[in-house]
C-alpha cells in the first residue's frame, strides 16, 4: 500500500520511509528516501519550500515526488507518473500527450487506493478526486501550466473549543 486510506500517510516501503502531514523536515532528511532520491529544493520566499525527488518504482510505474513544506513541516504531497514516451521538451509536448499522463495518473490512483474516484469533473479543467475523512487524493490536468499532476491535500486541523 502506498497511501494509507485511514490517515493519508504515504509508505515508501523500499526506503523504510513514511510521509505524513506535519512531518518535520529534519525527520525527512534522516530517511533513506531523502538520502538517496533528493534532487533539488525551491524556496518560494513565502515560508513555503518545495523539495523535489528523483523517480522511484511503485506498482510497476515510475513515480516522482514533490513535497511542500511550510517552514519545517510537511503540508502537501505532489506526485507524478512518468514513462519513456512522455514529452521531454516543448517541441514534443501536445495536449493529447499530456491528457494521456492525466489518464495514467487517474488509473494509478484507482489501483493503489483500490476504490473508484469520489468525484470526476471536466470543468474548469479535468480532475479526479478521492475524498477521505483526513483530506483528498487528487489528479488534475491544468491547461494553464500545460501539466498533469496528482497529489494529497490534508484537511486543516481543527482545534476543539474548550
């Protein structure tokens, strides 16, 4: 299982690594996943930092991760499948090819989550969402960025009123 549907934790078994909401960056940096797959970081200059990782093999797919941290805590996870036939340059890119990535991402999520999507929509752009009590797993094709991506967004934590 890659994504635990009970709590949204991502298990990267080959790296003995668990990614979870509010995970500390210092904890991530101690993992085999970080040590072997870390590629790059982007400081957005707003308190957010994106960490990029080289692809790993999951369920017979090549899967890359982009982790978004607010200060030093994990806020969201983006992922993408990749195949050799995917466009590598703008000259090779077409919307049709990118939609194939979107469909492949949807199929990948349905397979690993073992359920059909909760919601599919074509407007304002093609998207597929799986709703859980802790948040959403989603896939989208965004024509503005000419890209397809999937990810995990966690619900805001609610502090009980005392």
